[in-house]
C-alpha cells in the first residue's frame, strides 16, 4: 500500500512539473517572439506562463505533502476555471480569443481538476491508514 501511494505521489509530481515546464517553454517562446499560428491574447499568454511557474512550485508541494498539494491543486483548478470562464465569455461576445487558446485553457483546467481529485482520494486513504 505504501509503495503504491508513493508511486502515485511521484506520478502526480511528474505530471504537475512536466505540465508546468511545457507551459513555461511554450509561453516563453511566444513571449520571445515565436509565432504560434493564431491570434495571441497577451493577458492570457502572460497568465499561463506565470501559472507554469506555479505548476512547478505546486509539484514540489505535492512531493512534500499530499494534503498541502491537494489544497494547492484546488486553488490552481479554481483559478484556471475562472480564467476559462472569462475567456469563454470574451470569445462568445466577439473578442479575439483563438479557439486554440480556449482548448488549451480547457486542458489546463481538466488536468488540475484530475490532479486535485486524485490528491483528495490519496489524502482520504492516508487519513484512514493513520486511524
């Protein structure tokens, strides 16, 4: 049981850190002048690049504590969900938001929702094991 818990914790750390590093790399390239092939909504690009750094920090928190990682994942999921709602609204009202940006934000929100849900389950199992 302990080995599988540690395996899943390491897997979550890997997913969060990898996702963060890819986000930093992709955002950094566009901020440095690379053309992504679609209209860039600069506030969203900056937000996502900063969040990439936060994803890497969150991976470190998950590594140190499942309970604290769960809290950080919940916050990240909530922030991403709010931003997704905001850009969906902007796109629906005619603002220049690329469909690719909406899809990427949906993916980010989904990934952090899944990380949060797995951490919730792991936290519950950890509590039961201590009782």
